[in-house]
């Protein structure tokens, strides 16, 4: 059974775009890339792509990755600047280099080679205003000489200002692909990288299932959340139960677990989601749900359709 699932209400647009490809016999790889590009190309989105909030220095640094579960090929870019579609750059890393992950300046250079480089990047007016406002507040706060506290205060305040487009799809050939893309933690330190481009943390796929995460990257990455979900699927649980088990595991651990959400999909085309927040909304389409559906899962609970 074909299916596609994506994080957050903005995932509705993403799954529609990916579904058009799956429906016409296209691959999960093309569907996931197209879904994510749809959101990257929406400059009104403040947490994905070049419309996103910048880092503390006012530059947009993007993270993205894609993983093909049938071949275990993966591509990832982190802290890359001047790229509108980092997911496509991640795919280029996967298909055209011997590497899995390229960061920073090297990724930007690669973008030039693959025609994905954008010369001039202007912050969206609202993103610029917000960055300037926070910078002014940080700089006008009482300072101690030689202290970096005001920077840390500004960074700490961005803590919950972020989201990721995470997407997982399965095609007619039962190939499962996971991908994600984000501008990351708003007003982060220069060079900060979250979970999204890290295989096993922000995303994972194999022939049993796939998962993609969103939330506070610092927490998601220490628990390897996506790999954890797929482990449960691999051990025989359907995607919704695997999601529930993963959240129960996180709640049991009880440390560094706030703001973790994810979507999951298994080889039978069943999907699920989990969250350590009160609730989490995501979008899905499949052979059974041929209209885009916005669904919600409650903290610690199994998805009810
Ligand atoms: N996980 C992303 C990051 O930490 C942001 C998010 O999904 O909310 O960069």
C-alpha cells in the first residue's frame, strides 16, 4: 500500500505534492523530495527554507537529509547557506558523491556545482524584524564585561522557535524513504546543527519502516529517536504501536524529552505518530486516505483514526 506522512499542519501541502507522484507510480524518493521542496519553497514558513529565522548572526543556515530504506543510501547537509532546496542538495550528496554528510562551506560549494546555489539571500521582513528586535533586547540588557551571557540569553529564548518538515513515504515497490528539512532552532549559535540532518535522529528508513522527527533537536539527537521508532517496527510492531512504545520509552527515561514529536510509517503502509508534548498534528495520505488528512496524536497515546 502506498502512503505518505508529514509533520505539522503545513505537512498537508507536502503530502498532496508527494501523493501526486506516488499515485502515478512514481518513487518514494521523488515523492519525499517533492513534498519537502514544496515547504522549502514557501517563504512564509519561518522554520523551513530561506523564509526561516536566521542564526544569531543574521544568516540562515539550513539542515536537511534524505534516506532510502531499500538501499541504505543517505545524503545530508548541515549548516548550509545560500540554498533554497537543501533537500535536493542532500539527494545530490547521496547520489553523486561517495559521502553521506557535508556541512557548512563545503555544502555551499557543492550547491554551486549542482546549480542549487542562490547568490543573494534576503531575510523575510518579519524574520529580520524579529531578529533585530531580539538582538537589540540582548544588547541593551545589563552586561558584565567580557560576558557572553547576553548572547546565550538570546539563544535560550529561541529554544522553542522552530519546526521541521519531516516526511516518510512508501511506494508501489515497497521502498520506504524518509527525509527532513529545517532552518533549525531560531537565532541559534553560528554552526549549530540539530537532529534533522543526522541519520537515526531526525530521520531513518529501512525495509521495515521509516520515521522523521521534529522538535528540539538537542533532545531528539541524544535519544536517536527515529532509529528507535524503526527498531520497534523492525521487531514486529505496526507504525502506530511503534510510535506509542517510543514515547513510553522516552517518558520512562524522563530526561531531555521535552519537545519531541515524530511521524512513522511501516512496510504495510500503516502510519503513526508520537509526541512528548500535549499533542502533535501531522498530515497523511494513502491508498486508504486518498484525501489529505490532518491528524492529531495525544501525548503518550496511540494514534486513533
Ligand atoms: N528539530 C529541528 C532542530 O532542532 C527543529 C524542529 O523540528 O522543531 O533543528
